[in-house]
C-alpha cells in the first residue's frame, strides 16, 4: 500500500493537467542555481510541510474550505511568487526567511487543493496515516524532480548559451506571472 500511494503522490505532482502546481514549484526555484541547492531544498520542504498539514487536515475532514476559493488562491500564490522573483531577481539572505515562511503558507493553500482527490482515493481505508505519509513523500520526491529539471535547464541556459541570469529569471517569472494571472481571472469566485 505504501508504494502505491508513494507513486500516486509523485504522479499527481508531475501530472501536466495539474500544471499549476508544477508552475508554482518552478517559480519557487526560478532565481536559484545548483550552487544554492540547499536553499531550494529548504524552500520546497517548507512548502511540502504546509502542503502536508492541510492535506491531512482536509482529507480527514477536520478542515473544510470552499474548493472555489482554493482553486482561485492557488494561482494567486503563483502570481505572488513570480512577482517576487521579478522584483528581487536573485536569492538573498535578507529575504530567505520571508521566502521560507511564504512557501510554508502557500503550501497550506496548495494542500487544500489536493484533499478532494486524495479523499476520493482513500475511500474506505481504516487507517489513513500510511497512505497520507506515502502520498506526501511522493509529492516531495516529485517536487524535487521538478526542481532538478528547472535547475538543470537554468545551468544549460546560463553556462552553455550564456544567458544572463537576470534575463532568465525575468523570462521564467514573467511567463509564470502571466499564466497565473490568466488562471486567476478564469477562476475568479
């Protein structure tokens, strides 16, 4: 059972139909290179912690939030993160704690978005602890894979094609902000 839910978590995060989550993870790491991998890992883990908490609470029906609002707030988190990347442009120690706190908070919102899906998968399981743990580990592993892809793309662009990091950040973050704005307008409650 553990393996099944681990794979479902990884598949769910990498599902291109749920590209808003992939886009958020891309915006989280847009300003980083492989040199800052520890900072990126902390960011993604903070996001996963928030995500896991609300996913568990909502799946267990302890917390209930309108799906309409959650689906609207998810692109808002993408837009805010992308805009922050455009304004700051590169990682800095002063903003690191704020980024970690925002990643944790935004994870709370994203976790609510997965809860209906996971609740339907769990159905009649007597114990939800193992499936929840496995699913969340799968989500984290999937996110790390997405981060590695973004960092690899960044490395190729910066070192092979000699793209300036600021230009890449503006391109990636600008695209993310534009897509998020479109999603926000489409999902307006």
